[in-house]
């Protein structure tokens, strides 16, 4: 075990870590949960677990870092709040030796997350009457939030205003309706199975959004085929229909979810997979344009980096023998909160009080200009991935995943079109 992960940390973790919704999940149906700032977790699917454990070296930079397995149980506290708690797998801490667990707390000290209620009573001197009244108010608030959430779940595209006060990134917690939907469904499934089973394995993965203050996330379903080789006839027909009725069949890629920060209005824009399925090829292009537009101007400085990484990924996948990434997604992530730098010919002392609005052209010689922004491109979701090296699959494919590569090339071409048209 790593010296940095000593006995105190192990004891700390063994008390259990409360898993919260991962608020930057914009697509998929599997519940993704926040373990800590740098780590997320999701239900373990054997095929996906096998993929991460046998991942080719050249592909690792294009996937989240795999960080091990934990045991997750469904629990109810004294107030009836439903919780998911992570524990070391069978008391074995070896798979956590490289895990940054510094910001986790034992479940007894954490704010409970359930039905959007949070309450922590540490002061024993608080009167019982106050507690009773507070709980009554919380239930009323919860009911109103549930009504709002039901409306949000039915909205395919929505804008959510972020309050101006406070740090923008701190406002995200209750905003993403898709992550809340997945979280509620996971709780419900585990609640229904609680009498028969209450121990689940979850895999730990790198939180790809942790380096960004305000993550803008695009989830793209890649390939011309989505069903796995083991799919039932009904599942196969359903997936083929979805591909034929969307851009998947035509260009090998479709929008599965999107989260974009609109700097111009201070709003968050969400687009879910149901809207993504309805888009035409032109609609897909417009959605991509919207993803790179912050409400004030197009983030042109991002294009070259995205194109370079997509081209490199395409080159890597063209060399992968027999891999098929059915139903896999591709994430593109960048920071909606731009980092600004002062123009070279400007006096820093004269610019101390300039706000972000100084980036407007009207700011003249004292204008700020955006620095080169980092963009991440990663493959995720490998529950239906197959490869001849797995040894157990009845169908063995030869050569590259042409459907995925086809989608990547079309994605690159469309982004180049947006880049070129915007510079005219």
C-alpha cells in the first residue's frame, strides 16, 4: 500500500462514503455518481470492467482512468432519506492505494442527499420544536422541487438561469435534470431489490470534469450500429430503429446529451438524448455550433485542439484489430469559464478593475484576449464493447470498427465546416 494512503485514511474510508449524483452527467441511462472531486463511480458491468482492465496502451489517453472497484449498498437513515454508500470491496484496500480520498468524509458527517433534501444537525442544543418546524418546511420545499423536477424531466431542451451571486461552478448542484433522473431511477431500482440484494459492485473512474470550473459537456453516441452481439431480437430491432431515425445511420454520430454555459445570459443550456435523436444532419451541425457558442461569441480557439484530438483518436482506432465499440459514447469537454490574459501592450495596473465585459471589442487597446483553452476528448461506456481477445464472445470481428471511424471522420468534417464558415 502506498505510504500516502496510510492507516488513518483507510479507517476514514471504511466508515463509508456517501455517493451523490454526478451533476455533469448529460447522457446515458446508467447512473453515474460522485465519489469525490476527482473520482466518479457507476454500476459494474463485467464487459466494461474487462475493457478497462485490458485496455490497449495507446487508447488510455482517450478513456477515463480506471481506479478500481468498490462495494455500494442502499441505506435509509433515521429520517427515511435514501442513500447510496460506498465501502471498500471485501475489506481489501489495495485497489484504492492511488485514490485521492482527501475530500471524502464518513457518511455520519455528510449532508444527506435524497429527494433534494439536505439537513445536518450537529448542535444538540437545538430545540425539538425547531427541528419539527424545520422538517415541515423542508417537506414543503421538497414537494415543490419534485413538481419542478417532473417538468424538467419532460423538457428536451431547457435553459436554467444561474444566480449571479457566488461562484458559478458552485451553482451547478441542483441544475442538471438528467443526472437527477438517473440518480432517482438508480435509487428506485436498488430500493425494489433491497430485500433480495443490497450489495453492488461499482467501478471507480476518473472525473473528467474536475479540472474545469464550469464544464461544458457534449455526449455523442458514436457508430452506425448500437446493439451488441448478445442483444435480444427485440433490443436489436429497437436499436436499429433508433439509428435509422436519427443521424447515426447517415453520419455515424448523434447527440446524446449536452450541457453548455451561456456567458452572455448567465444561463445553462441542457439538451437531452430525445432531442438529439430528432435532429437532421443540418440540425446536428447547428447543435455542434451551439455547443461551441457561449451566448456571446463562438469559441473559435477550441476548434484546432478538438480537431487534432479527434484525428489522433481516429488514427488510434483504425489500428485496433477486432474491437467494436457498440453503444459507446464520445465526450467533448471544455471550460465555459474562460481564462483571460491582458494584451501585451497594456498596463496591468490600469486593468485591475476591468470585468469580463472588457473582452468586448469596445474595450480597445485594453481588451482581454482568451488564452488557449484545454479541450478533452474521451471515449466512455463500454458495456457492449467486444474484441477477439475477450475469448468468450460467440461473434469475433475482424479489422477496425468502421462505423465508429466513419462517425469520427464526419464529426471532424462538420467541425471543420463550422470553423471555416465562422472565419469568413
